[in-house]
């Protein structure tokens, strides 16, 4: 297969490396995990990306989740354009932030929400609030779950760090990490032991509703309910991180996968990605009594100049209002078609793999057997994935440039886009098989 020309991307990457660390503004974009030169994208429309050299790609990262409706959705663009024409930032309360908050509260267990500008801010603020509410300091998290680049949460934090194989957390004081307990995911015994030993010091347990930062690793049946009950028993708060899964995995987010059926309700939740409609917006929310401890109602301080930005909240509201049951049915059907085709192609090529789903989200692990935690995710063949990735890229399909990331689809993935993916899979599977054979020879 002939590689698509990308001299423009190569030139821009060289220029970027001279003025930006690693040439990128978020590490996974650098292609370090798969090799080669990252593609610089000029534009996007529907399910397609176009790079600066004019190459088109079916987009299976969707800006890492936010583009639920596809890129440049005309109705969303119209509402955003109207918002921009009214001014881009006021530093005052606005109507769109009220409307978006009402939409989030209507869809989730959160009773009140506070807007911020990034998922990292959301998790950082939720943890500060949990500590302020409980008067405790210790935070429990799971290896492989990523909750933003908050100092205390960068221990065993999943995809970005896993991709780069960062040993530890340089730049993070030992005192910050000392208040974090890291446990293996899906391990009830470890959770029980940690709470029995430190329960009166634990402010909160934070977990992704369905982890997606080590690939998709669903909670075992009843695990989230167990976590919620354990926190309640010991007076700690249960934080469900829905920055990735919120309004993406299902209409209700990751909570919609098992929360209603298993009877668990988080005390706090964090949101991002889809709720911003492609703009920098995020939120945290939860029980009214807990959220009432935030300033100006309470003593726990949090603020942000661009929080509740009128353009970003307009984009998020426009997206959520169009995220109908029909949209989620389309997302589910498209994810099923691509996931099943990936399984078939990899099986035909004799490549060990596991495809795992969480609603409309899915990922492919290049190893045998179900993956239940980060240690198992870390056993996959990343060289095989790199070969698979580049074969797909050359065939016009843009996958996550890391074996530890989720594949995302959108409502704009039509028959042409899906068929492009299906046509590319057999050759990519053979490339992965060849890479595996080379490793073992």
C-alpha cells in the first residue's frame, strides 16, 4: 500500500517542534506511540477530516469524543455563529449557561452543576469540594483511570501516561501524591481493604463511570453500586467521572449503562467533551447539599474567567438538544458494525485481540482475553497496533494514535464512511499479523 503524501504535515511538525514541546499541545497527538509524523488537520466536515495536504480520513476519534453529531453540524454552527455575533465573552451570568445546566440536570442524577473550562478543572474542583465537604484529605482512584492532569491524580493515570510510558509523576510533589490511594480496577477486595484501613480519612473515591483511558474496560456487574455503597458506609463521597462517557456512552452517559438498573447514584459527577459541543467547556455537579458548599453559597472556593462562556455553552446546548434517541440508535448501530468487522478481520488474520464496548464507545485490545484492569490492558501488543494504525491511516481512516484509547463514531458516519473503514480493516489486520510475526521471529 502506498503511503499518502504528507509533506505539509511534515513541514508544520518540524516548525511546531521548534516552538512547542514535542511539537504538539497534548502528548498523544505526537504519534510517539505509533511512530511517524502526525497529520495536521486543516478542516473537518461530518465524519471526515482533511489534512493540510488535502488527504481525507474517516474520523474515528471525533476530537476524542465531543463531536457526537459530526463535525461542522450546520444547525450547531448556526447557533454558535449567532452567539459569536453577540460577543464572545462577558464575564457575567448569561442565559445559555442556565439552559445548559437545566439540560444536564434533566438528563443526569446531578441536582446542581457548576461550569468550568476543562475536564481537569472539573475533577480538580470536585475533589476540592469533596474534601471541603467531608473535612478529609485522602482520595481513592484506580490504576488506568485518567481524571485530568491534577497533581494528586497523575499516579497510574491511563492512556496518555501509558502511551508515553512515563515512570511516576515528575513535577508532582510527594506530599500531593501521598494523599492518593491507587487501587486495581474491578478489585472489590482491594477497595474493601483500603476503606477498612483508611476509611475515616478518605474524602472521596473517584472513578470513570466506565473507564476509557486504558481502552474501554467496563465495570464488572455491580461494581459501581458496590463502590457507591462502600463510600456511603464510610462517609466518603462517590465521584463518577463522566468527562468522556457523559452523553457519549448513552443519552445519560456512563450512568445510563448501569446506574438506573443497579441502583447507584453518585454524590458528585464531572462532565466535559460532548457537553461542550467541540468547545472548551466542562462541569461538575451533584447533590444539592454538597454543591451548596461552593462559594458564594459556601466556603469552598472555585472560580474561572471563562466558566460558562456564552459561545461554549451555546454549542453544548445545541449539541445536547439534537442528541436524540435516534442519534444514539445510529451511534450504537455504527459502533456495532465497525467493532464486529474489526473482530472478523483480526480473527481471519490470526491476530490475538479483544473488542470491548461501553454503549456507543469501543476499543480494540491487541491481546487475548477480556481486559478487566490496567495491568491486563498493559499486556497488549502495541507494535501490532502501530502497524494496524498506519495501514488504516494510509487507507484513509484516522484511528487513535495509541493502543490505549477509545474509538468514537458520530451521527454523521454514513454508509460511505463506514464502508471506507470496513474496506481498510483486512489489510490492516494482515499488517498487524506481520508485525507480530516479526516480533516473535
